[in-house]
């Protein structure tokens, strides 16, 4: 590895790096790309994205990955750190004309060895549902066809014109939204619902069981608040889209569901993070970037913190409980394109962090140690309320990649989370305020959050789609008819059939708006959008000054690619990154480099969180 220094050495591509866990190493044999391995000319193309799914097949190698490069979409068996990638045998390959894939997401709930549902969003606004195993195109959304009748007219002296024949001309038009799809995800715990965001600033909720219709949808207002509005589709019969969200100013760049699936975090080009209660369609809290748009967002494994990245070159940590910025991180030299938590090194430890010896056995012991604690918010809280005198150390690990081609890893530790509390003090994360920044919302209202109830069972990197396990009580039961006809009752309508609603109470926050009864669909353009002056938000809880919150420094910050980085996914035995040239790279975790496949025959592929 090149040594840290100036000049030429700083610009060298790093192939390994060291953290407190040990050595992470790039695995050239596990690199995925187009079969010819020729770098893609990325100028003017959409970002390369990667999606994972595990099919739980009998072979023990059920990991699959999908990635887009330009107009091409590939579907491969992912062999991770165990075997070399075989690029000559993609399971499926598609080349599109006239449009490019921009994002995609697997349905983990319905995935089997024989079939998998993959949503693909496109630059022209369409959304396609495909099965790359059966190689069948199931459905196309926002690509309606209409039929126009054309008459052939014959002219003569006696008659100015007569219709002698009729022809039908089929035209294709996108009646819902013509702008680029920026993010598409299945609703956690649902077999049929999915959410799509566009560069227009709109989001749409679809059901794969319903059609989109052959005419432009008419909307009626369901709810509106500060810089957002939600409309339902006004139709005699249930049709797509079920809901239309208009959020902020400019493009809606990304959204992410909380680990329990109940909340939705959105980041927009106007620089705002907005967090919604997905079921009640209410705004929980907001945050403003230091400057420029926000491009990416992710949740901590326990749902207590949200990290964003964007055009201010910063990563920002926001407390879901307190609705305030608790830290910023500065390490990138350009826009931050992806942020993701690492659930396998996020842990609660009873003493100083363990040191890896580098052996596989030691790594497995510590991995199990960290995973058990990352999986249990309840464990964390019980330890903090314990009367034992031994200190408790809370550490969240997250990473970021950017257009500066650098990978940064960050640790969010106890001294940042609780700057004025002794470690032995029996307190939870709630109501811990930084003395240098005023609290967000001085109403003093209490907040009931997922952190105060039973924890989500499976923390995961936010880069990965959420599985059904995170919504164990949620089935794909949505009262579509109620959405279409009973709009005024939507405030009490749940998008999921959840049994654990006892801890959800109605709390009025400074950003929340009450239910607004149905309006005419003609009122779509009358939605009030509060334009916040960035100069007035600076220095407030919405956007604290740099000196008012702790500034994180990255554990490592390494140049790992020639082109801008667009993917960061944390798996159990590796880290996956990708750059705009179309190269998907695997970085083996400490103790996982150079393992033979025979050593892991008894283990299922530990790469994908499902």
C-alpha cells in the first residue's frame, strides 16, 4: 500500500487499508464489470448502481447482484470473497434503447431460486418490473399507450372532403411523470407496493397488481404541510399511482426507509432532509445542509440516527429522537454520493474495543460479538441502565464515497453522542442536547420513537433493501379501495397490517400538520411551499454553524478508483464499492482475505442482508 504522504503518492490508487479491526484488502479476482472489462466511457451517463439479493437456494451460493452500466443491465451470481467472478456467464443481460437504467431494487420477500422480482427505474421516467431468472418482462409502469384514430381524406370537386378509411395510431406517452427516476424501492414487508422518486421532486406509490390507466391521472389533496403535499389518485376504480408526494424544491435525490419500515427519510436538491411517518403521512422532522443539495441518506441499524451527504462535501449526523444535527464529518474534497452504516462493526462494548489478530477465528469471534449487540437496541439500553461500574462504549461505524474517488470510514462514538454524560449514567439517547446548539423545537413535547419500543430485529447497511424480517408483523395488505374512495379516512388508514401499533401515538410537532380533508384535483398547483431562506437557517437548529457541533475526522480516507464512486455496500465478509467506469470491487474484511471455498462449505454466503 502506498504510504501516506504528499505529491504522487497521494494520487495513487490504494488496494488496502487498515482500521482497528485489521487489514481490508481489494480482491481483484472478485471484481465484476461488463464481460469485456473495458472501462465504460461514463461521460453523460447515469450513475452505476448495485443491488443484492439472496435466493436461499440449496447450493449454498444464493447471492445475486444486479448492476447497470450505461444502457446495459447485468445480473450475476455473486461469489464474494470465496471464488473468482465469472464474467462470461451473466444470468441475464439487457441493453435498452432510448433510455438508461438509473436505479433498481429486489423484492427480498418474494425471492426464490426460481424467480425474483426486480424493479428498474429509467432516465425517461419509466419503471419496469422484470424477472431476470425467468427472463420475462412482467410489467411496465408510467409507459402508457394510447390509440388515436386517423382518417384518410379524399378530396374531389363535389365534396370538399370525405372520410374513406380509418387507421389507428398507437402512441407511447408517460402520463404520470416524464422526469428521470432517481430512486426506487419496495415498501418493506410488502409483496406488491413500491415507491418511486423522480427528479421532478415527486414520489409515487404503486401497486404491481393495478394498472396505470390510459389517461393522465387526476389528483385530490390528501394532506399538506411545510414544503410537502400528498395527493391521492381520483378515479372510480383503483389505479396507479395510489399516492403522489410532492416534496421540497427541485429533484428528490434519494429516500430510505427506517429499519422498522415506519419512517421515510428523503433528501432533496433544495438541501433539506425531511423525515416522514410513512403510514400517517406526517412530517417528523427536518434538517438543512450547510449549503447545496443533499444527495444521499441512510439510517443507523437501530433507527436512532440518520446520516446524509451532499454538495457541501460533508457528512451530517442527525438525531431522529431529538430532531437535531449532532455532528458533521469533513474528509471529502468533492460531493458525497453515497453514505451507508456498517452493521457488522456497529457495536456496544463493555470495555475498550477488541483488537483483531488478523486470523479468521478471531475475526469470527469479534464479528459475532458486534453483530449480537448491533442487532439489539434493547441490549444497548439495558447495558446503559445497568448498575455495573464497567463503562459501556457505543460505536456506530458508517462509510461514505464521493466524486473525489475517495472512500471514508467514520466512527460515531459515545463522546459525540453523549458529550455531557458520564458513561455510567443511566440514561438513554433521548433528550441529550449539545450545550452549544439550541434544541430543535422548544415545545417540550415528548416523542415516542421506535427506539423506545422493541428493537428492529435486523439492523443492516442502508444500502441494502430491507427484508420482510424488519416488518415481521407486516404483510402486503393495503386497503387500496380505501385509498381510492375513502380519502377522508386516510388519517386512520395504515399501509401495513401491523399489530405493534400500541406504541405509536399522535404527537404534534412543530413541523407536523393535521389531516386535511379531500380537495378538488384542480387544487394541485395551489400547494403552499414555504421557501426557507438559507441565510436565515444558518445558525439555527435546522442548520447549526460549523463551530456549534462536533466535527468528525475520518478513520481512513483513501483514493480507491480513477472515476467518481457511486456505490458503497457493507456485507458480512466484505465491503462492495463501484465507480462510474463500471467496475464493482470487493474488499475483503480482516481475516476474510484468501479464504478457500472449501473452508466455507458449511456456511451460507454471508454477503447479503435479507
